[in-house]
């Protein structure tokens, strides 16, 4: 068997990594960039620290600070119009997955014709993009190193993904200091998104030895450190490990893709605006129990990875991971679907839309039915 494993970004990792920004901007020969962020990142004082570094490099910049969680096509087109008007030659995105994904999508439109919706799918971006320096402030999505941008199409009421190696950030500045202002619920939700990526990529039917290695390593780091980061946001060792775990996991799912959990999460966010990490976390344990019969050995391997000892009972061991994830979500204060204001009356429509999600094609258990989805939504309610 031969397989491909794609890695692109130049990564600067650790405390003070942002000091490298002027050098990176100069290396790319950038003259005028667009700086992308949102209100939360600005309020945390992070955006200001980045503008100082850009000014230090003597590079001109325009700001797009209108990023929203679960960014939409409309916001992408707005930012792209501004970037084209200003004739920028590169991007710096500082923030969570929403800011980085938005910058990736805008970047597509700088060198490729048409509107962003037409690039939904895999490998549809024809021309290379401009330099993009991604500076994550959450430890969750791994968007800083993935070839993915997740966007909402408000007209179709779907969350879709643009997957293309061209959109991957050229450079990553991963400074754990930037994650310490994350509110507790954002730390928990984004951290659970990362754990979901590790687990789903490990059992994906596109997994290869290289992605499996990264999935398991990422899972072990994230599972150990997320409770610590949630318990004490100032625990810098845990913050650093979370950021590291995300990058390692990103290498895995960028190449192996995801599965049923993300199919449900995308649908929940498209219909009810749920935060991505929360949407994943509340269904994750139930989907893993559902998937267990399709990949029992891999479930046992993940249980071992998080420090559990299988009993030797082939009926029970494949479900150890799902049980542990249920305990973890309770401990971290992950909200149920009812607590996130998803009405039970919507389950039917939601289930129909989940079945249309392309990401379901990578799930180890195929043949998912509408009843299966509704059953999982009920358990997460
Ligand atoms: N591209 C990918 O590979 C990929 C993978 C998974 C998820 N995603 C997408 O990423 C998006 C979610 O991103 P996210 O979970 O990182 O959250 P986010 O970017 O939506 O941010 C969530 C909130 O936290 C705030 N915030 C972020 N960092 C902060 C900090 N350090 N201090 C204070 N406040 C801070 C933001 O202002 C925002 O209000 C979703 O749209 C999801 O679909 C992308
Ligand atoms: Fe995700």
C-alpha cells in the first residue's frame, strides 16, 4: 500500500514565538497585509500585541475584525472585497479556528475566481494562495496547520468545508501565552474539539500508519492536559501541552479526515449556531459507542492510550473509551443538547441533514440511518 502524507507549514512554537513575526513577514517580502481577528481576541489584548510586531517590521496593514464564530460565506465575501480593494499581498490571522478559517477562505479568493461556495469539497482550489501566517489563540481546531476551512452557507443551511493543500498556512506562530485568556467554557469546548479530531482521525477509513501515530500521540497529550487547563487557565505547562497536542493531531486529521461526530456537529452549528467544540463534545461519547463494533481493536488501543487497562472481555473493552469520554465531558461541564437550546422537535430534520454530510463517508461504521442519528441526539439531549 502507498499513501500520501501532507505537511506544509513552517512552525515557530513556544513562549515569545510572536517575536518571530517581523522576520517571517520580511522573509516573504510582504509589503501590505490584512490582519484578521475578532472582538474576543481584541478584548484580550492579543490583537494589539500583533499589530505592534507588524509595525516593527515596517509592513503596512489593513484590519478585518468582523470575524464571527462559525464564519459564513457572507463574511468571507465582505473581507475578500476589502482585501482586494487594499491589494494586500498576504495575511496574518490571529484567533481561534473562526479567524484562521476566514483568512484561508479570503486567501482563496485573492488568486482564484468566483465566490467561496464553489470551492466547497476537496482539491478544487486551482491556484496557489498568498502567504498566510496563522497565530492560534485557542487550542482546539488545529486550523493553523490543516488544509481545511469550515464555513456556513446560510442559504443552504449547511456547514461545509473547503479542503485543499493550497489553503494551508505558510507559517504558524504557536505561542501558548496567547491561549491563557480563553474563558473556561472556550478552553473546554475547543479542547474537546481537538480530542474529537484525534479520535475520529484514528478510526477514519482514510487513516494510515503516519496519521495513526499522530492521532494517538495527540490523544494522549490532550486527554491528560485538558482537565488541567480547564481547572487552572494559568497552568502554562498544560496550556503549552494543549497547543502541542493540537498541532500533532492536526497532522493526523488533515490527512485522514474526520467522521460521524463532525457530521452531526456541522449540522447542529448550521441550524442552531452551536459552538463547534460544544457541538462535537456533547455527541462524541455516544457516536464512539455506536462506532465501537466497527473498529473494536482501535477502540481498545485508544483506551490504552488514555491510561485505561482493558479487562480482556471482548464485549466490554471496545466501549471503555466511550465511557471515559462520557465522564470527561461531565467533568468539563460540556452542555447537553437541551442546555444548548436544541429542541427535540428538530431531531427529524437534523437527522436528515446529517445523512447528507460528505464527512460521513470517512466514518468506520457505514450505513448510518436516520434512526441511528436520532438515537444519538436523544442520548445527548
Ligand atoms: N480548519 C480546520 O481544520 C478546523 C477544524 C475544526 C474546527 N474548525 C472551525 O473553527 C471554528 C471554531 O474555532 P474555535 O473553536 O477555535 O473558536 P472561535 O475562533 O470561534 O472563538 C470562540 C470564541 O473565543 C474567543 N477567543 C478565542 N481565543 C481567545 C483568547 N485567547 N482569549 C479570549 N477569547 C478568545 C473568540 O473571540 C470567540 O468569541 C469553527 O467554525 C469550526 O468549524 C476548523
Ligand atoms: Fe472540529
